[in-house]
């Protein structure tokens, strides 16, 4: 695992010291940040410092994904799937998703995935509740920054978040 993290750093050409990581440093820290979900289906995972969020949006109905089902998607070619990294200049205390309280001053840099796969597993609904649980696993995700550089995420898991509901 340590070798994989170092390899990612070399591939990205990251500069800076450990105390001041590059804005496009390897995203191995995604596994320890906040997670959440809502909608049908939206899930996110934050970096430990709360400055970046990997988000996954799947139009489950159009993608043919039902509660109790599982489906693999190629993020480069599937029209009903959007995977991106949203990078903020400062840590975000309250994630700007699945909430009625969103800080309007937050303006993230958005890096859209141009390659990789995700698998979305949905648990069955438990009547009478319309909500259900989702787990999203991403692999070999590649994002392009506005300056043309790339960000790679070897693996990420957004585990057991509640979806099937909307704020408000």
C-alpha cells in the first residue's frame, strides 16, 4: 500500500512539503474523511482535512439500478453517472451536499472523472421507509484539472450511506 501511495505521488509530479501538500496530492486520505448520501443516488467522501470531496451522482432510474441491485459503470462512457472531485480553498465544516444549509460563498474547483469504474451496490428498501443504503466503490479513477494536469485515485469506497431521500 505504501508503494502504491508513493507511486501515485510520482505519477502526479507533486511538489511541496508534507506540511503543505499540492492541491493535487494523492487522494489516499479519502478513506478517512466524512461520508454521506441522499437522492437517487448521490454519495460523497471527504479528505481528512475537509478541503476536497469525491462525489458520485447516478440517475438510478435511467441507469437501470434498483434497490437490492448492483451495477458497474464506466465513468467515461455512461451518461447517467457523474464522478468528480470538488476542491475548496479552505476546510468545509458542513459538507455542501444533502442539506438545506449550504454556504453560498463556497466555490470549488471541479475536476470531472474522465476514466475509471465505479460499482454501486444498493440494499433493498425496508418498508414503509423509502430510504435505502448504498455502497460505492471506485477504481482507477482519473480526473483532469483546469490546468490540464491529472489526478489519479486508485481506489475509494463510500461505504453504507443512506440514499433515497432529499433534503427539505
